[in-house]
C-alpha cells in the first residue's frame, strides 16, 4: 500500500478531537488545563464541556496531583500542557501521585520534538519518551499523524487502564494513515514491507521514514517501515521479526538518541536477535530556534538525509567481513 | 477522657512498632497522636468494616514519613489487627516505610512520602466529589516543614479558586525539621497570614487539646465558602518528655532499652494528663 498525504494537519489537532470524542462518549472524562489550552487542542473539550474542564493556571506540579485526586474520585482526568512541562517539570508528581497509586490518568505532551521550531530549546521536548517510559506502569503513545492522534487519544482515555502518556507535535504534518489502517495500542504497524533492512520510527518522523524508504528503493534497497505508535508496552514480536528477517535496523525519532525509541528497540534486539542498528535522533544536545525544516535539516532528519545516512551504514555493514 | 487514653494507647503502639522496625520517624508520629485520635475517634464519618464506602470522609497523609501514627490509629480503630503493626518497614509488609496504596492496607487513601503532594490530591478529590454530588469531607495532613514545597502553595491557590470548602488541611506545627528549627532552615512566618492571603479559612489550636482540635474541625465543616486550614501547635515527641522538642528524634527509632523507658514515660504522662483533665472538669 502506498500512503498519500490527505492534507497536512497537526497531531495536536488530532489530540483535541480525540479528547472531545472521549468526552462525548463518557461523562467521566474531565480535562485539566495549564493556561495554554488553545495551543494544546484542549479548548475543543473545554468549550463543549465547561463543567468538566478545570483551569489550574501555570502550576503544572499541582495539575498532575489534581489529576491523581480526580482519578481517585472516579473520574478519567486528562492533563495536558507542553511536553517539557507535563512530562518533565512534573516528574516526581507523576511518579508518586499518579504511577505509584497506579491511577488511570492521561498525560498529554504537546509540542514534542525539535519541530516546535522558533521557541527554541526550552520548549522542545527531546527527553520525554526516555523519562516517561522508565516509570513503572506507564504506557507511552506517540502517534504519527492527526488521524492516528485522534484514534489513540480516544483509546488512551476510554480503553486503557493505568497511567498513559501521549506525545504530539505542533506543526502540521502529512495526514496519511486514514481510518482504514487499524490502530491497536501495543501493536506496531508495518507500513511498508521490505527484506533488506527495517526503518523503525515514531511520531512525525514516520512520514520521513516512508520518504526515505522510497529513496532507498531507487538504490535497490528494499526497506521495511514500521510505525511504533506505542513505545511502551512495545511490540516485541514486530521488532524481533524485523531483526531476524532484515538483519539491519535504523531507528528514527525526534528525541534524544539516549533513552528514546532507539534505546527501547535496542533493549529487545540485544537480548533476542543481536543485529547492527543505526540509531538516529538528537545526538545528546539541546535544540535551538529556527524553522522546523531548518532544524530537521540540522539534525539530519529529512527523508533525503535519512536515506543517505542509512544507505551508507547499510553498505558499511555489508562490506564488513 | 477516653480520647486521652486512646491517644496514649496509640503512642504506645507507635513506640512498640518503631522499636520492632528499628528505623522510622518517632517525633512527628508521637506529636500527631492527639490530632489523629480526635480525627478518627470523634470527627470523621468512616466505617473500618467498609473502608471502600464511597461516602466516607477521606484522610490523606501528605507527610508520609509519620506513617506510624496513621497505621497505629487505623489498627486501633479496627481497620486491621494490631499485631500487623509489628511488620512495619519489614520485607513483604503492607506497612511500608511510607504509605503505599498498592499494598492494599485498609484505610490508606493514597501513597505518599514525597512531600508536598497530598493537598493537590485533596483538590482533585474535592472536584470529583463536587461533580459526583457527594458531600464527604477531605482531610489532608501536612508537616510545617513540608509547607516549604512550592506545590503546596499551587494547591492552596487552586483550592481557594474553586472554593473547595470540603477540604480541611491540618498542619502539624511543631516548629522543627531534620536540620533544625523551621524558622532557621527556611522561615514560614507569618504562616497564618500566608494561608489567609491565599483565601483560606485559618483556624489554630493546641494540637494536644482534643476540645480545641474538634472545635476547629467543626468550624471548618461549617464554612461553605472556602477551604479551611487548622494550624495545630504540637510538640514533637509529645508524651515522652525526655525527647520532646528534640529534632534529633525526627527520623530515629528507639532501641529496645529506649522503648522500655519511653513506654514508662508515656504512662507517667498519661497519668498527669488525666489528673489535669479531672481538675478542669
């Protein structure tokens, strides 16, 4: 199947729609805001259900704790702000009040990744996956486009139990998956078959990975593309099979290489099917201001750059004795 | 009279369980025994035989390190057998060093131990109760040093903003923390004014006088406009007179010899309290 861009939209817009749909389907859903409800997409819900929306101001630590209290009171709270704040400023509150109590709290992380752009390093969440996936009991979702963000948000809220972190971005990106692609939490999606190597990606980078695979095909390299929309619990079998069947994996993410998707994949690969991996992401540094395309270019995250780097690594491996 | 005896019974349990554990927080646990006794034996709506009753009043121990006073009170109230207190801090116990909800000890509403988080949970519970049209009260218990955490004041702002009068916060004002006097480690005064300026109904009492404590709880429950805070003035180590107001006993447990001595002191203190009480009445 060839995926086409059906019109670019942001994953935050998909999140806002998924939250609203959940609110329509269940009266127990409540949303918490930390002043930036319009830019996180929460305003859709807040406008429709003002009685179930609580503005808590620029006070994220309290916000995470209030969410825990609402869950203890039988509600399904969704606490959303920029990922740098919702996943990291509140880390201890999420660890103790939410996770240690094993509460079904959905934490939305907006403006994740380097593609946030001009706001610069303080607002570019590049460590949230590493931090959130290390917490006991926490599920971590990272949808690849607006449609998947909407579907996964609804599932995170209504179908999951325990704490869930869902990460999404600011920029409009190609909306390509569509309703017909079945999205099941914990189940990786093979978006493109291939037997020479596998590109494993998440979030906005999945579209770039598909582009890279198309470029690699012109060089005779048949790349499988896997979308990991659920980073935890991760689909072990999809990764083991990719390692067994293709023998070379490249992980691609808008996140620090240390601790992110690549690390999650490597944890499985080293114990099950040790194969060579190329881990692509942010190489242990802060971001900076710039247009999203400029920043993706700086870190080699555009499809053309990815194809060049992956082909080189793949050929190097082939030339090794 | 009975409440005084009960609070000393709880103090005795605290000493015994801490001596058995070999570590834990003695001073603050002893200091809060009267507040806990008044709360569980004369104030809250609860049923130890049905700890999951949706309409029960909630008690959140935000200052999780004084877990011994919570455990001892719960067992004295009948939530579980007193003998289980001697598993405190031991491997496999439901009585973790700090309260752990996942161990399913009856009466534990929330895990705690990282200071400053309980008041936010109380705010969330109060908002949920309002949406559910439930009228129970929520008591969150804090140390005075704990108020140095910024999250407390974020939570205080939000409780007043939403006029959550179902909340009664209790501050154990013993003036001491691990490094020394609170006003030297990081001054909180004027504490009454701080809470009042955040929009709270501020009440103060002698935290060892049951009549005063209960009068505060009653006044708090009658306020329908604002959350209430009770500044309970206590002595760390109350009842064991050789360690009263000695912050070295914040995080230390008595050894067996000390425990025997402390239990004797508790007996003497109880007798003095009872005779003082008789003189008054």
